[in-house]
């Protein structure tokens, strides 16, 4: 499980996750193209991130459980990976929101864009709340879909989970951990069902709550963590590959039946599908595709790309910048061009960040923390 090929395959899984997220948010730019709403299913790419993160982080914690400096090593490495680009993004967004309204070019853009007039670039959540990664619990920000920092809700869920998870792994036996995780996984759809069926709130409120509150959306992280616990016993068995194929087949009807936004089982099914993809990577199934250069590249820059793309996409909702190309009265062409340009800019900025700014902190992480043998990089 420590080979380079496995590492590349798991990076490829991460690449699939970020491509799904990009597809989901591209649907907001491709509103005039038929069936573009189907791209919304790409939002389950976040659950793939959750499963992969749960598997990798829990694998590390289990390996280091009896080692000295257990907590220091984990939190130091986590901070050096997550904080640098997160805080750069955070302060950049707050700076842009304060600066843009005073720029003549932006004022001209807003004057010619009904969308930007109705949805100005803004941040609802106070900076202090964002600094402590609690914006997913800040009630006003739940309903500001155009908040420039809104995409960070999933990062908040991960960090809130990993704030307590190392202590739980340290204190409990593997058997107790498995039991705890199975209880958590079983409770998730039940808790969501309670919200959907008994809450008198608007459906939009219900959806935001079950999506962004960690108590209702731990399926992926818990399932990935459970996979890390059982994988050492499964990976050498011949039956594992057969079981994985059967589970994959089972996921097809489950996805058809339950993967709808307001279904309490949707995130559970997404977690099962994500486990199947992760298991395929670990068993080298479809390795030629999963370890391909494009997917590995996308996986390598996925964390920065996840943060950066939302703000870029938000600006490209305006079509006025394409008037000079003569595309304004051709919705399909305008939307395809704007989406392609937005994706290209996002990838370029994310790659620049990953191989310069982030790379410095990644190398610092390896020097300052004790060496840890892992099957793949733990970055998003």
C-alpha cells in the first residue's frame, strides 16, 4: 500500500473529486444549455474528498498511535498543509471584496451586468468566524450562496472532525473505533430524515443544515475512516475484489433511488460509491486511468483549486466581458467560453500556488515533523 503507483492512483481519485466539483459549479455558468442541471450531481465530489481524507488521515493516525509526539506531529503537519493557502485565500477574498467596488473597471462591469447588480461579490461571515473555521455553523452564511468564502464549508467539517478524532483514535481500541464509526454512519441518514420530515423550516433551510452541519454530514469521513481500519485485513484476501465489484453493482440502483438532494440517504450512498472508487485505486483496478497524468495533476492541485475556483466562477457569471467578442447574444457560446476561461484561470492560479507558495510549506512540513510513511499525500 505504500507504492508510488498507489499514491498516484489515490491522487487520481482526488482528481476525479475536484473535476466533479468543477462540473457542479460550472452548471451555474451554463444555465442556457439543455440539461445543465445534471451537472449539479458533481457536488457529490465533496463526499469523495471526505472518504479519501478519512481513509488517509485515519491510516496515518493508526500507524502513529504508539509513536512519540503523536498529537504534535499530526496537528503540525495538518496546520502546515491546510492553513497557508487557506489564510491566503481568506485574506485575499476579504481584500478583494473591500477593494473591487472602488475600481472603475469593476464599476463598469457591474453597470452592464444585471447578475452582479443583484449578486454583488460579498462576504457575509465575519472574519473572526472564518479564522477559526466555524463559518459552516454561522447561521447567516448558510443562505448566502454568493459568499466569496462559501466554498470553505466542507473544509470546516473536516477540520472540526479532525480536531477531536486524533484523541478518539488514541484512546479507543480498533474494535471500539469500528463500532463507533458504524454507529455514526447508521445515524447520519436517520438524523437527516428527522430534519427533513419533522422540521417546519423551508426546504432550502433544511438542505443547508443537513449539508453543512457536521452532525448531519459525517458519512464520507466516517466511512473512509472505517475503511482505513478494516483495509489491513481485507487487502490480502481474494474475496475483497469480488466484494468490491458486488458493492459497486449495488451502488447503481442505490444511486438511482436515493441520490437526490432532499433524500436522507443521498450522502450515505455517495460515501459508498466513494469507497468503491477508493478501493479500486488501492487494488490497482483501472490504474491506467486513475494514475494518468491529467488526473494526478488535478489531484495534486485540488486543494488550492477547490478554494480558488469559486471566486473566479462568481466573477464570470457576468456576460458583459464578452460583448467585445460578439457573443453576448449567443447564450450557448457565451456560457461555454466563459466557463472554459474560468476553469483555465482557476487551474492556472491553483497550479501556481501549489508549486510555489504551497510547496514551501509542504517541504517545511516534512522537515519539521517526524517522518511518516503513508500511502498517499494527505492534502486535498
